[in-house]
């Protein structure tokens, strides 16, 4: 992935890189709002809810169907994200009827991110269900879920957890793997502007170049300092 120059780094630079990158790679994302089924990202590659499932002690958060916040903190600076909901307390198994709750986005920058206008069909009002966030990240699909009670109207005051870190942004996008989970079509395109023209491969390519520049800079600093 990186140019050959990376292989010429000193032992010191190598050990620093070995130290730094796995930390970034394994932190994944932490769903912050609505309150997630569980707090750890350790098994986040495990579908459908990152190793967690509903239990009698699961937290329940009211979720306003006409617009509510979904907030997470993410370590990956370039991810595609799907937000969807299902009625009931199970997120796996065949025959579940998922509804997409926001157009697929491409989110850039690592840190806090909050989408304050996630919407759910009005038919959910009065029901309970699971809100699932799936990130298609550089290390694969990552899953987080929250158990929610759907209520009518719009979230009157955004939770404190709903904030964007400095330089964290997003744009509407598309993602074949995420769309395949919804049956292969854009199911939430009614109010969405058309997706941007930059495919995910270009973004990942850009990201790997940045990674390599950072790595090369680290290597250079160590070579000069020793
Ligand atoms: C965070 O950024 C996204 C996209 O850039 C924006 O739509 C959203 O409103 C922002 N969230 C907050 C809480 O400002
Ligand atoms: Cu990760």
C-alpha cells in the first residue's frame, strides 16, 4: 500500500509506527447517542450489534421519528455510514424488515460526529426497536446498536453528546456494500441530493497517501534526530 521508502525507516520509527497504528485501527467507533446496547468496541466487527444483543437490562432511549440525533466517536478518518431501524428487540435473523433512517454518508475526520436529523417512518411511533449504525471502514464492516422507543415529533433539544469534533464533516454518498444490506437499492433517496461523484476507492486511496506521508515524515524525523 505504501511506497517502498517506508521500508527504509529506522528501528525506532518502525516501533513507533507499530505502536501507533494498531491503536488507531482497533478503536473503531463508539456509539454515544442513543445509548448503545453496550459500551465496548472490542467485537465491533461482529454483526449485527458488535457482540451485544438486547436483554432486560438494556438501556432504552426515546427516539423522535421526525428527526433525532445519532452520535458516535470514530477513530477512522474516512468511513461510509448506514443508519437503519427495525421493530422489535432482535437485529439478526432472516425476514427482518429494516428501514433506512438516513441517506448513506461519507464521513471524514476522526473524533465526535453527530447527525441530528435521522428520521424514521411515522408508523414506528409507540413501538420499540433497534437503531443500528453500520460503518464501512478501512478494516471492514463495524456495527453498533441502540434499543429505542419511537416517539412522535422532532427532538426538541439536541443532547450534549451531539457534537462534531474539529474538522469532522460528512457528505451524502453511496456505498455498494451498505446498499446491498438494504436490498441493493437506495431506499432513502426521496429528499436526498444526488450522491457525490467520488467513489470510496478514491477516498481510501487518498487516505492511504496521507498515512504514507505521515509515516514518511515520522521516519524522516527519526532519521534526522539520531
Ligand atoms: C455535523 O456535521 C454534519 C455534516 O457535516 C452536519 O450535517 C451536522 O449537522 C453536524 N452536526 C452538528 C451537531 O452540528
Ligand atoms: Cu476500526
